[in-house]
C-alpha cells in the first residue's frame, strides 16, 4: 500500500540517498536539517515498504512552491510522481509554482501532464557541475 506522510528525522538518510541518485546538486544533511527548521518548509515521503520518493515544498498561505520532487529510478514512469502531485492538490491552496531546468525534458513533460503551464523563464537560474549556468522555466498550476 502507498503511504504519503510528512518526513521524520529518521527518514533523512534515505531521502539523501535518493537525492544523490537523482540530482547533480544533492542536498547535504545540514541543508536538509536547516530547511526543516523553517515553519513553511515541508517534505512528504512516499512509501511502499520503504521510501521510494518525496516532494519538498514551501507552503505559504494559499500557495505552494515546489522545491524538488524525486522518485527512485526503479519506480519512475509508473504514476508515483503524479500521485504525489495529486495528494498536494488536496491541500488548501490555489496556486502551485516551481522552477525547472530547460534541459529537464522528462520533468517538464511530467509537470505539463499534471496540469502545470509555463508562466516565465529565469535566465541562468541553475548552476551546473562545470560552474556554467542554465535557464529555468517557471511553471504554475491554478487549482
Ligand atoms: C520527474 C519525476 C518526479 C516524475 O515522477 P514519475 O513517477 O516518474 O512520473 P509519472 O509516472 O507520474 O509520470 C510520467 C510522465 O512523466 C514524464 N516522465 C518522467 N520521467 C520519465 C522518464 N524517465 N521517461 C519518460 N518520461 C518520463 C512523462 O511525461 C511521463 O508521461 P507518460 O508516461 O504519459 O509518457 C521523476 O521522473 C523523477 O524523480 N525524475 C528525476 C528528478 C527530477 O528531475 N525531478 C523534477 C525536478 S525537481
């Protein structure tokens, strides 16, 4: 059975493992701890026996800003990421916002499939491994 729940401290290690697997610039333990100290910052985990994915976001009044969403590679393309988005849509919010790299075509398609649309571009938003910078799209979803 799939469970989606707020992340607990003893889940940090597993989430950081998934971060390392999926992202060029994975969060460090201390970054994660600092984020979780902020009132508006939330992370939800998705579990099927063990954690297979998560979404981190800021929820401020009626808006959610998604920071990262990640599904363990072995589970990608099976609807789990969409399931996390659908769970977030149940929160009492009117708008979702996020930035996504212009090169992350899978993620852009994933967000479009889940109802997001482009509202802008942010030049040189993300730093890459070689220190060059890459543009991001700003996407929005109105509930
Ligand atoms: C983006 C991500 C969260 C989507 O979760 P998911 O569970 O794989 O996505 P779903 O199964 O719910 O949706 C699949 C859709 O996403 C897109 N997609 C996502 N990953 C894909 C992949 N590896 N190959 C092809 N399409 C992919 C497609 O549009 C697909 O739709 P389709 O099945 O109709 O072709 C997940 O692939 C992931 O963790 N990617 C790496 C981390 C990342 O880039 N996160 C987003 C930026 S923070």
